[in-house]
């Protein structure tokens, strides 16, 4: 009986680890990443502009997450640095892509 119980516990544990690894970040994800690769001594600037694009139910997409829109929204003339932010809920049922521009 103990051998069967320990095998069952081991199987449940392994299954839980595999499922949690495969589904990590599928319920809620919010990640920011730089678009620049040479960020050493980057001066961000005094202004920040953001632009967004949205998606719902993998069917409807709208918005402008472009660099130009981000710069215009922040009244930026010279872009010093760019970031991108991904916000995803339920495997992408709702998602938002944001471009963040820093500059003067």
C-alpha cells in the first residue's frame, strides 16, 4: 500500500511540475523589454511617450504601437531610447502592446 501511495504522490508531483512549467505566464503576463541593444550610458531624456495596440479574443486588433505615434504622444523630437511592454491575459484573450519612447 505504501509503495502504491508513494508512486501516486510522485506521479502527481511530476505532473504538477510539468503542467506549471508549460502554463507559466499563460494566465497573466506583463513584460518590459528594451528595443535598444546598446544601452550603455543611455540618457533617457526628459519626456516619455507611449503608443498602444490592442487585441481581444484573437479576432479584433486596433491601435498604433509604432515609434512615431509614441514620439508624437510624448511630444518628443529626438528619441534616445525605446522600450516595449507586453501585457497578456489568458493565453492572449486580451493583449496590449505598448511602445515607450524616451527623449527630448
